[in-house]
């Protein structure tokens, strides 16, 4: 039983990591926002990119 518990814990952590990556990508492209962009720094990166005026 402990072996199954370890497997399920590992799978849960794996999917939590995948979800974190998906959220960061969606926040980067502005599709979603949680109102607290300081946790990922995505908003600051986008603003710096706009200020640099890359073409």
C-alpha cells in the first residue's frame, strides 16, 4: 500500500509542475492573469520588452 501511495504522490507532484509551466506560459502571452504578476515577473518582462522597442 505504501508503494501505491508513493506512486500517486509522485504523479500528483508531476502534474502540479506541468500545471505551473502551463500557467507561466499563459500568463506570458496575456491569456490569463491572477492579478499578482510579481510572483512570476511576467508583467515586468513584458513591459521591459515594450520599452526596449525591439523590431
